[in-house]
C-alpha cells in the first residue's frame, strides 16, 4: 500500500507541475515573442514481480516532468513603432545587459534611449553594427548600435542619376523646338547643390546631341563647365538605339568646384534596372516625367526608422535618408536549450550550440520585418484541453491514495478484530 501511495503522490506532483507550466503559458498569452512549452513525462520503473519475469514489472510512478519551449513561428502583427521588429523564420535578436552578459530574444520592442543607444524594453543594448558615413560594415565585430538622434547626417555626394523624358520626334531640326533643356540637381561631397543643365538638340531624323553643363559660378576660375556630351539615336519606333545598354551608364565629370568639395563622377543611367530606356522619342512635346539622384545635403536627424532586413535609417529635414545601423541576428541550432532569464530574454547554457551571428536572410537566419512584432505561440484551446487532462489525472491519482488508505484502514481493523 505504501508503494501505491508514493506512486500516486508522484503523479500528483507531476500533475501539479504540469498545471503550473500551463498557467505560465496562459499568463504569457500576450507576451511578445513568447514560445509555448511542451510538457514531457517519464515513468519510473524499478520493481519486478517474479524473478526473470519482465512482464511482471511494476513502475514506481512518474519522474519529475520537464518542459521544452517549442520554437514555432508566431504570427507577425503590424504596429506603429518605427523601431519595432519581428523575426520571420529562424534566429534571435542579440542584446547585452548592464552586466555585459549576451542574451537572446524574439521580442523586437526596441526604442532609442537618452544616450542614443538602441535598446529593448528592459533597457538592454541591442547588438549589431553602427554605420559610418552611411556605410555599415557587417564583416566587423558586433556592438551596441549608436543612433545619431539630433545629430547631423553627413552629406552624400551624388554618384548616380537618371532622367525619365521624351524628345519630340516630329520637330524639324531648324525649328525652335529642336532644342530642349532641363535642369538636374546634384550634390557634392560637402552637401552643396548644383543645378546641371541638360541640353538636347535635334541633329537629324531620329538623332539628337546632348550636353550637360554646370554654371561657371560653381567652379573656380578656368573650370570646365561642360560635364558631359554625346549623341542619342532612336529607331523608327521611338526607342533608344544608341548608346546601347551595354554602354550604359554615361559618365558625368565635375571638377574644380568653388566650394572646395571633391571632384565628382556621376553615372547617368539611360536605362533602368529592368533594361528599359528612360529616354524615348515620340511625336509629342518634349518633356521630363521625373528626375532622380542619390545624393543628399547634410542635415539634422529628424526621424529614425527601421527597414525590412534590419537596416536603421536616419532622415533629415529634406527627406534624405542615410543608413546608421544594422541589426544582428543569431542562429542557434538547438534553441530549446536556452534558459529563460526574464524580460523576454534567453541565455545560452553549457549545452547550447555556438550562436552564428550575422545579418537577416543570410545563412540559416530568417528575415526581419519592420514595424511589426511577433505574437506569442500559446494556443488557448490546446492549453485548456491539457489543463482539463491534468486535472482529471490529478483526481485519479487522488483516488488511488484514497483507495490505498482505505485498504490500509481495513487491514488495521482486521488486526483489532
């Protein structure tokens, strides 16, 4: 009878622990990035009835249960947080607490603190790479991401530009409309803007010449105002024939700038990324649909936001953006060995595989979705079903103890009789 009671007591203990785990899961139903646990039971077998009779073995109940976090994907919910991030796929964000311990988390509720550091909701520093002059070197060591909030975003010189436009095919070479001009704004290394003038002149049927000039006032004495020149030809359908895609882009060279900025070499792209010409020649008035270039002036940061993939960008008053950081992701081969240390953070244990740290989308690492958070994976229906199951198990174990106790009482009564 003592064996029956102790066996049932082990069941009561295991059921109680299981219900505690379910309670923890349900309590974290709305915890960002929380992973529900799988409860595992193991029996205890140490008593045999009859020598050499394996079929007569009797167990001594259930051993201490274990719970293993299940790292399935939680749903990604859109938020209004400019620096919120969710992981879609494998990986963990890397943070460092005030004790310089490296921790891991799926909770991307990030913000910028008073010192300009990107931190999680517990104030731990998010790890990654900080940009220098708009360039992030992800081959270097990771560290705290410092965001230049309120600082000046450095100027970026224009290195690429394009013009989407049409030239009038029906105009005669001697007519006033045979010459068409349009301005193109570019920026030098100090952030000074320069208005280039593109002049197109019809020289023959389906043929135009072009020149790009910069004002003499923008140059030192003797500087060459002509930054580029060349010829364009079109086929009978108004499509650009030459320069060909193989000879694109065209080089625009600017030197001897009066403000002392570095000489400029700008790629003028006559074709887009799909290989389509940006200049056409149809029988309609010459005109420009759009111009674009990648330079920007210096300016004070007015906004910090996270982009898909984990890039942090700063925006200045002119709307120009510059990359200021990149979040790191850690891939861990056996995440179930991580130890929860609170604040949605996890710590590596002696059995945890070496984390492989890199950028999102590389190796086996998943993607970072900006402006979103990953929901908890707790399924309330499954948890309530398990709760009822363990409750019935607890009741059954209690009945075993009651029955064994009654049998012992009956035995004692026999002795007294």
